[in-house]
C-alpha cells in the first residue's frame, strides 16, 4: 500500500548531505566571483519571497552570473533561508572562480532540502552532468527476500515518478511527489522526487528516471539514499532503521595557481576539463572519418589535436543510444581514481544531444589490435606480454583494494586494454563498472553488462557481482595473451575450458603461441597455471588480484602454497 504524504515524513530520517559540485570553465576575472557573491547575498530572501523558487542574473557579459535557488514543497521560511544561506556560503568557499556549481542538500537542524545553482549560462535546459549520489551504508537484511523487496521498491518508484511528473502549473513546485510506502515483510519506506520548475515534464521524467537507474545500478539492496542532478532529486529511506547518510569527502584545498584559459570540473576535489563542442569539433576536424580510431557499443572514438598541440582521444556517444548511464558512470568513476595502469579521463562535453568523453591519447590503441593480429603479434615478445599482464593485474588491484572506492570493472577484455608508447597497459571503458563500499564484497544485478566469454559464470547466470568477477575475466585475458588466440577460437569452447583439458592431459604447452616457443617454458606454463586458477568456475576458489601479483613476482611456489602444482593438477583433472 502506498500513501501520498508530506515531505515532513522524510525530514525525520535523512541526514544532511553537503558539498558543492563545481564544474565548468575557469574565469580568471575576479568580477565573476564578485557578481556571484552579490547575487547570492539576496538569493535566499528572494526565494522565500517568491514562493520557494527564484532565478536571477547579474553582471555584463562575459562576467554575467546566473543563479537559481529552490526550496522543496511544504517548506518553512526559516528553514528555507537557513538552508540556502548555508549552501551559498559553501559554494563560494568551494568553487572560487569556477563558473558552474550545484548542490542539493538539507539544513542540519531541520533536515530541510534545498537547491542552489550558479552558471555563466542561462538556465532552462535539462542538466544531467555531473551526478551526485549517496547511499545508506546499511543493506536490507540478508535474510529478507530481495526479489520481493525490489518488486515493492520498483512499485513505489513508479508511483512516485508518475505523480512527480504530472505538472502542477499553479505552483513553483509543479514537479514533486512524496510517498510513505508500506512494504510486506519489510520496514516501511519514505520516498520523494522533485525537479526544478524551469524544465519540461518530459525532461523531469528523464532526469528522475536516470536518478533511479543510477542508484539502482550502483547501490541495489541499500536501506536508503539519494541521487541527484542539477535539475532533479530522488531520495528514499528505510523508516525503521532511520539511517544517517554519509557525508561526502571534504573538498581538497584548491591549488593557489591554476593555469588560465583552461576549463575544469570538480567532483570530490578532483579537477578535469569541461570541453565545449566547438573545441572538440575543431580538434577532430569535425569528427572526420580519417581521425576515426574505432567503434564501440555506444559510440565512435576519434583522435584529436588541441590548439596547444596535445593529442586526445574523443569518444562520441551515438545520439539516441542507451549510453547515458554509461556516460555518467564513466565520468563519476574516472574523476575519483588515478593510477598508471588506468586510462586517464581529461574531461567531457555535454551539449544538447551530444555526450562526449575526452581521454588521454594512447598511441598503440588496444591490446586486441596486437595480440589477435598475425603480423603485430610478433611485436609482443614474452617480456612485453608479461609486462602487459602484470600491469593489468596492478590496475585491478588498485580498483579492488587500493582506491578510496572499491570498483568492479565488469567488462575486462583485450579490447578494453589500451597500450601506450612503451606498451604499458591501461585499463579502459568504465561505462558499466560498479561501485562498492570498501567493506562490501558482493552484490546482485538484473542488468548483465559485459562481453560473453569473459563474464564469470555466477555473474552471467545469476547476476552476482564481486571482485572475483574481474578475476575470472583477467584469467581469460591472460590465457589469450599466452595463446595469441581469441577466447572463442578453441574448438567451439572457451579458452579456459580448452586449456583446462590440456592441463589435465599433461599437455599445457599445446595452447602456447608458437612465437613464444624459444622462451622459458616453465615460466609460461606457470602463467597458464595462474590463468586457470583465475578462470575457475567456483568464484570462492579464485585468488584475489593482490595474490596474483605475488604469484607473478614469484619464481617458485612452496608446497603449502595454494599455487601447489600437484593440488591444482588434481583439481583440474577432475573437471
């Protein structure tokens, strides 16, 4: 049963979530920041005076500042004022001369939600970048029926979304809905959705739908949370647990000197460029076919050269494709990680229908262009192949264990490994990656994303996601590196199954690339061994990537090591 309810229900359970998201171009003229301060000084009062929503502009081009303030429905004047004034101060402190900002947050005392935005461009269009997402650290009780919970959760989402997008033109809160949902066998749930009144009903539906999808994909099974974009907010919580949402990490201190005439985006203290479409069109010669580097599932990759001579790789998503979630996922993840074996995202462009990602240019393209090419494969000596294998492993260790967030890639394959000028590998394509809490080990999803043949069986068949999913994929890629053959090239079965049979027969050398025949066979067979351990059917028996790194650096295994040849030989022979 679902009951439409006042947002006051929600105020009793949600902790404040603060931290402005700063993005856009850097305006080196201090007049811009001063105009924003002047505009913010009266914005809170203007919002209250005008019924809960107000936008205004101040200054002459190119220092014009546009600002927007919004307090949620059923607001109290004092709470609205306090919330907006706090966010205005937070934005001024965090964003400096960066031209765009937004933050949905709540007042610490009243837990009252409000929004403040600033920009050097007028509002009125749907804004879906950057995302801001937070999740309750608690999960739904493991003993509960997750399928039943998700069915009831989806029902509540659909009801809230339907009501929120039925525009009430008589109010500035024309896109708003809050419900109190009674769940069978579960604690009741409060849920709310709202959009800013300056967008259309259809845009509101898209914005909220993307919020729900983003939260569902990243934090399925949590006991509450929120997801927002500059144009909308979705939030819900478990009434009984009354969780406290975690605060985002404190903003890092901004460098005292930032190069002029560059454009930056800030997410959790990380900077990256926000490119305009004209700049990218010029860099790629208007997306010339001669600059095309490759074609992916959601778009085309081009080589570009900026005016300063820097080479870039540009992924232009296909218009109307289903890559919107993947686009935001990649931006969200790659702004939070940095490692020599991960591709570097320089920035993005999100203008109109165009969604474009801009990366560092990696001159040797992807691993599949070498390992599966009869001529280029000869360039991959055993030393080079080992370096690539070890680099991929180190990149995965960082994602799984060493970064602030645990990240499961979900689509590791040779085509998603880029090679720089020195043939160092860089793991790429994080569009389907999954974020985990550092203490979270596994999750489930109904949306299977990846490439058949590289997906672990428990993920492909049951939607179970864990770091061991990536370990399986790594094992397949490792065996491809040794054989020089694609996963599906082995008598109608995968390379892992084929190699396992040859291992059981005592003939593992059968799968070794003939180009490697003069290299030490014991070292190559050792890596076949590691690949088979990684690509085991049973996820619990697969090693962690940190263990793989230890094995790669070891020239022998002790008898009591899980790498014991005799133990694994016996196990593999029984399959």
